[in-house]
C-alpha cells in the first residue's frame, strides 16, 4: 500500500476512534453521590421512597444519584462533586434551632462551601401532617432543594424545587427548571462546587 494511503487509513481510523470515545462520553450519565447520615431513624419505607423520589427528580435533568447511607458525619467525600445530607433527630434539631435562632417551620439549611446540609426531621414530620402529604414526599423535596444549593449553587427561585417556601398545592410544578438543570450538570461536569451562602427552606406557615 502506498505511504499516502497508509497515512490516510491511519487518519480515518484515528477519527473513528475519537468519535466513538466522544459518543461514549456523551452517553454516560452524570452521577451525583449523596451521602446520607440519618440520626432521626427515619422509617425504612419512608427512606427508600425518599431515595426513589430524589433519584427521579434528578433523573429528569439527566443526573443519576448514588445514595450512600453513612454511620457518622466523619464520612469522607469521594470528590468535590459529592454532598452530605444530615437528617437530625429531634434533640439535635432543638439544639440547632436554639443556637442558630431559627424560626419554626424551617425544614433544612445548606452550606454550599462545605457541601453539607442539615434537615430538621421533626419539622418535616409536622409539615407533612399540616399539609397532608407523605413524609417521604416532603423529605425528598427538601433534600432535592438543599442539594440544588450545594451542587449548582442555585439561588432561590419563584417556582419549582428551588422556591424558598415549599408550594405543596396539587398540580404545581415541583421540579428543576431547564436552566437549573443545566447549571447542575455544568457544575457536576467540572467536579467542583462554588462557595455560596447559607440557605434555608421553610414551610409556608413559617413565613411572617
């Protein structure tokens, strides 16, 4: 085979391999690892349902969640794309409410700079009863909201998951917007989390 044809064949082969690798990369879903520390001893059924609902919420924006239950807050994060969600017991919540002077009805708060969120399960249970929704439904929405802050450094919005006050009315949009989904995917692709401010999520009755 003439040298020119050999070079041409190698070039074509190289391009084919490159295109194949790009296609494989594009097809690979982005993965978000969520470390969950459950001090509230949530009912197993509710925790499984919560995991399912969170996976569905992020799956709708093209992100696969890897849910890992941990035993203590000393768990090491695999990389800068991981986040930790701590579900606090009643006594732990009461102490944090007193120290941080939180208003009743606050369900959770996140600190994006340390990729950690704290959920006040006692308030979540009360909110579920007050608004006639399942505990898992409310817990999954709070987790998705706080993870949105931590992963994409998303601000509060006037609709959907990132509302500062949950809108639990039937038929209302509860997901991430297209722009929020793009921001979360962009941040995950960089495997870095921008520093952000403390953010809180509350139920409607907690707003003055």
